[in-house]
C-alpha cells in the first residue's frame, strides 16, 4: 500500500469532461440508467483522476477556454469530494503540449531565458498554492507533458539538455515550495512507454545535466505507437532497476472499432495485435494493468486511461470516434469493468493471446514445414513457447498449388490458431524503374530535403545468404529533435500506362508522426500513410498510378518528433494487366 492507502491506481484522464458535458453529453450505465460522471467512475473502481492544465487557453480560440485554472479548480473540488487521488498535469502552454508541440504560453513569448525560468517557477508555485488554499492540492504533479523532445520551444528544445533541465528544475522547485514529497510527489512524464532506448537516453542525459530529485516516472503507452506488450514489460523493468523510481502509465487507450475517421486504422490495429472491438479494447487495458502491477517490489503504481468519457459526434472523426469507453449513445462498454482491477486480481502468468504464424508463400511442390512451437503472450507481458499440433498438413511438407488454411491446436492452453500457406508459381516481376533502389551508390541517385544537423540519414547493409551475396541495404533516418525529411527520385516513364510503387518500412511511432509514401505526376499526387512498426518490415504501396508518357516523382516524406525510421526495397513497376 502507498501513503494514501491505495494498492493500485486505476485512473482516468477526464480533462475534457466539462466541455463534453457543456456540449450535452449524457453518460449511461450498461442498463441505460443515466449516471453522474463521478458516480459512474467510482462504481467501476476508478480511484484516481488526472487533469491537464493550460496556462491561458483563452489565447487559443479552438481550446474553447477549457482546462484553465477555473475549470481545474472546479474539477479538483469534485475529485477531493469523492476522496479520490488527484494527478495534475502542467502542460506549460496555452494549448496542447506533446513531443511535437511544446509552444510557450503567449504571455511568455518575449521573455529571455532567465525570465522564462523564473516564470516557470512562479506559475507552478502560484497555481499549486491557490489549489492548496482551496483544499485541492494534487497528490502528484507532472512537470510538463510528454517532454521527451523538451519543453517551452525553442529555449528548452532538445538536444540542449542543459537548458531544458533548468526549466524542469524551476517547475520542481516551484512545486516543492508549496509542499514536500510527503504531501505531494513530483512526476516526470515522457512518451514511448515501450521503447527503453529512448527513455534511458533521456533520463541519463537529464540527470547528467542536473535534473533535480523527482519521485515518479510517468509514461504514455499506446500499443499502436509505442511498441508491443513485451516491449512495455522490458522497458518498465529496466527503468525501475536503473533509477529505483516507481512508475505509472499515465496515458493509454485503444480503439473499440475501426474507423477511417478515427484515431487508428487497420494497419495500426495489426501493429497493436488486438482487434479494434469493445473486447479488444478491454483486453488492452487488462494487459497494461497486469504488466504494471507485475513489476517487482510493487514499483508499478497504476494505469490511467486517456479521455475515456467521450461520445462519437454527429460528424464523426477525432478521438471520440473510436477511442473512448462510451458508445454512440453514451453507454459504457466492457473496458470500464477493468477498473475493478486490484493487485489481488493479478493473473500475469495466464495467457492472453497466441502469436499465429505470418502467412507464407511457397512454390508448388516445395517443402515447407510449419513451426513446431508458437509464442504465447502472457498478461504480465512475458512470452513463452508452446507446442502446436497442426491438422491436415501434406505429407513431407510438400504443398500443392492453391491457398491452404491449416488449423493448429496449441497444447497446454486449449487454444487454436490458423496458418495460411499459399503455393503459387512465381510471377516474373516487371523491371524496377527506380535508379539504384538498393542505395549501392549511396544517395547519388536520390534527392533529399530537410533534416539539418540533428538528422542522420545512413545506409545500413544486411548481409543475406548465400554469402558473399551483395547486401540488402536499408536507409535509416533519425532525428534528435523535431524534424522534416524527404527523399525522392524523378523517373522517366518508358510509356503511358499504370504503375505501382512499393516500399518496406519499419521504425518507431508516436503522437504527431506523419510519414507518407507518395507519387506525383504533374499536379496529381497520390499518397499512402505509413505507420511504423518496430518488429519486422511492413510493405506499403500505391497502386494504379495512371500516367501519360513523361516523368513521375516518387519518394517518402517524414515530419516527426525525435524518432527513427528505416526504408528498403523501393520498387516502381508497370502494373500487369493494365
């Protein structure tokens, strides 16, 4: 138990609740009964609330003026009246702050660095003092929101850790001036909850540059952006071992349906490895809670769902379209039951899902044997192997022409999977029209734009059997700060017709990453959005590019906070049969 007598924090960030209620949102229980929001949350086990605070959102018309001090105080009084734990998230901005956006409040734009540092201290101290005077002091306070790329750009933008740390320390001192750590704890909040290498780099550099004492590590973890569930487990275990600080997942969420207007699409659904259904949404929350609660020595303190109380609007789109815990009628869905989680309900060793083998294509008559074991994901994020018995496998593993769907029984857990094997004759591919698509001449045949000194574009060879065959090259692009980068090639077309562009991509993803494969012919431009996944390459393509004789420009554009991406196997061919 912690100092508040709570074994595990089951939290919600409901910062947008006042706005949603003003717009007419009505919340309903499973049986349709209309519920007051805090009564609904308490009923299903929520014991902590997270709120963001913007300095003066009135300066940004699209904010509606919400999340200012007045709204925060009104909500804080409700939190305290319910006896709930309170986490306050300082954005140090008039509007959204995240890895790509850390804009100064308008009132601070003309300050020199020393004045900015003092403003951070004063604002933090004055805000918390005012809350304390009303009996609403937070239990935990975040000094910044997702500050992995820094805060208060450009003064505190990384890689200038020294200046960023001075600003963070000013906020910490402002908080400590109001209450010591026995009364209110200080949190550092970063994104990329499943990527240890980014978080280790940040904390190591920040501490080396004088980051003052903080109490908690807060992380964002969205499985369609921030790595798989085993990555989350490994990252959290290594962080608490390195720094001996408790950790919370202060933002997580998952989609309850697919939607072209929503926040994730089918590709991101496959990256996360869970169906975009109410059941898949509930499973994501159950997994994250078990992984955090399974950390050694009770170092995992809790999990917060980001903005669950929202209803899809009439026009569709946005977060509310498919990421909240309410359906179109404001009725709760299955995921809310998981806020009844307790450490006593921990079942980390139970299996959550089976990793089915990826579909494979072979030549007819070729020998191919399905794996004898498959990976099993457990609720604590660990992966173990289990034997699988396949039914109706051809003798000798020789596959006849056609598509074969083979059922497998996973021993020990009474689960079934399906493997897909396609046996088809190899179709002779059209000639690749791109020059030096394998970057054997470096970047000589390609045009690049953007980047700057903080962006590295480097070719990585992968040697494949039979050795010494020429390597398969990949281009890795990595930025140490927010960056834009593009690579493109203009291709002379041999004849009018229809063309197809493909590329394989892998890398890291997070909020406000925008990567696009593009093809431009004259004024017409076609694009495919790329969602990077770190484990394995994913092919993206643009088909049916109709062109008259002339030239076509193709490539990839990237706009991103600090991140990396890799690309390989660029291919432009004439479409067959067109």
